[in-house]
C-alpha cells in the first residue's frame, strides 16, 4: 500500500509541475495562442475548400502541417522549402508505390509501409524533412493515383507555405 501511495504522490507532483509550466507559457503568449490557432483554422478552411472528399486521406497530413507551421514556425520543418519539398517527396513515394501490383492484404500493407519508408529516406537524404509528408506518402499509396490527389497535395502545401511566409513576422513558437 505504501508503494502505491508513493507512486500516486509522485504522479500528482509531476502533473502539478507540468500544469504550472503550461500555465506560465500560456499566460505570456495567450494572444498568440488564440491568433495562431485561428489563423491555422482559416488557412486550413481555405485549403479544404479546394479539396474534395476523395482526398480525405491526404488531408490528415495537411492538418499536421498546419500544426507545425502555426505552432512551431521557427522550426526547420516549418520552412516553406521543407513543407513543399517534403510533400512533393511524399507524393512521389506514394505514387511510386501505387505502381507496384498488389492484391493480398499483407502485400498491400507492406507496400503502404514501403511508401512511408521511401519518403522518410528521401526527405532525410535530400534535406527536405517534414514529418507530415510521410503521412502524405501513406495517404497517396492508399488512395492511388489521381490528378485530384496531386492537385490537393501541391495546392495545400503551397497555401500553408504562403501563410508561413506572410505571417512569419507575427508567428511565435508556442511549443
């Protein structure tokens, strides 16, 4: 019983310490938290207006891109060349894997995984690291080739990069 009580007390202390750390950063930057979250919402809404539900699998990676661009704008992964380049690499890796014939479930899963692996390798090797773009590779490998998917990836990554570029003087790192 003493061990459980000690562990609960330690957990309570860690939660309290983390909560106080969050509170102090939030109180200092609360306007940026609100404005940057709102800006991400507006930009993502504009992106979604240009997409169709056919592109739903790719949209999830764009949501992750919005998080990086609007909460960690000074991060290397938020830089426009990495956002656009990473998503292009993810798109290419996904499209490449759609060319591999597959029918069996296990083989399909292996090919989807291969798309992510190719994207990761290529992004790191070419210095275009953008983690959400690995999701783009997976989404494209699952949905397959279509001009709509290509348009969705390119349009959304460019819009996010433009938002980052024009907002860079106002955006603060929130993490």
